[in-house]
C-alpha cells in the first residue's frame, strides 16, 4: 500500500463510479482534481473544471438552501451533506447530492475539501422506479418525519465505504426510549406515538451539523450518523440528548428508571474503520453498547468497547 504512487491513486479515483472532486481550502476554493464520473455528471470536460469554484455550476440560481449549508460547514471546518440544483454546459439542470469532507494536515488545519457527488434527480421524484436509491416517499418516517430506516441504512452503507476508503472517523448512536411498552399500556398507543414524536424532535434538534443524519430505527429507537467525531465527542453529544429528553418531564408512572419520567438509553460506537471490517460490526457494537446501558439501569449511555466490534 505504501508503495503506491500518486499516479496509482489517480487511476483508482478516476475509475470510481461516483463523482469525486478535490478543492483547495485557500482563497476561492478552486478545483484541483475532478474524476471522469463528475465530469460526466456535470457535462463538462475535466480541464474546464480545474482552477474554478464549483459555484459556477449553479449559474444565477444562487438562492438555494444547500449552498448555505455548504458555506456554514466550510466556515466551521465540518463535514456536510447537501443537495444542489446545478446546470450543465448545455443549460439542462440536474440535482447533485454531495457529501463534503475536510482534509487536514498534520497540524489539524484544513488544506483541502473533498466532495463525493451523485445524480439525485431520481431520488427526488416521488414515483416508484427501479435501480439504485429509494423513491422520495420511502425516505421519510411517517410518524416522526425523520429519515426512514431504509434511507438511513442506504446512506450509512455509502458513508461507511467512504470512511473505509479515506480512513476517517465515522460514528453511530442508537437511542431507545426506556419502558415505552409500559407507557403505552398506561396511556394507550396514541399517547405512545405522541411521546415518540416529542422525543424525535428533541433528538433531531440536537444534531444540526451538516454532516449529521438522524433517522427512526424502529419503534422507539432512533439512529444518528455522525462524521469526523472521535468517540469522546460522540459520547458528549449523546449525553446532551439523553439529558434533554429527561428534561422534557414526560410523566411515566410505570418507568423502571427510578425517576417516573420518560428517559433514553443510548449506545455509541465511533471508529476509523479498517477496510476489511464489515458495516455490521459497527451496528452490532452500537447495539451491544445500548444493551449495556439498559442493563446498568436505563437513563444512561454506554460507548462501544474494542471487543464489541466483531468483524
């Protein structure tokens, strides 16, 4: 691996099926590398992309929420997901879904930005279709308006592969409402659904960075995907969420957590994944940590340990 040349890496990136672009972090963030897949996506030769800022792809269509997300992420030096309405050289528009990540030098300073791009046009159409990706109506959980598990798992698998390829940190957190069954038995299922929605809002409002992804896993369990956070940082974020839900003071007279309010248990797993490690190892480690949190008394958080990652 250490014997690979820059030219070897260029060949690998050039053959990638998704668009890959590297921009300089200085000045106007000019493109310093673009692969063939991105050139085909935006309908321009690679040579026409080098040295320019990719804002040119939006033309005069600058008032887009995705552009604001990208600006804020760059200012903070954080990862970001965004969908942009771009235009090819012939004037035709296309939806560009991108994952933007910072590249830091040995001193921790951002020196480049790398973006992974794909055509999101089909993803944004509500009609059913065949092929990769989910139709829009399958991306949202109807009860909570969070991302559905199917969509969350699709993005999780894609980001896992990116993390393996680029050797960067990726984190998963699972939050589960304690004693939800007892709550439903006491107040009925409709009240339980209302409780789930309140907890979902508390969790989603706690993760507002561009690279965060929040979804409903199942029942009263929620999943959060984070980028670039070390295990310690991921745990700190999760602790805040657990406390915020406790502070909602949703009464649960049959709670087994000793406080008679609705609480969360959480499991957190974060690592730089080895290339041979399957995604199931991350999910399994996170579930194991969640179960430990339940076992030691609920209203608690546990981080995955090295032995929990069983490849």
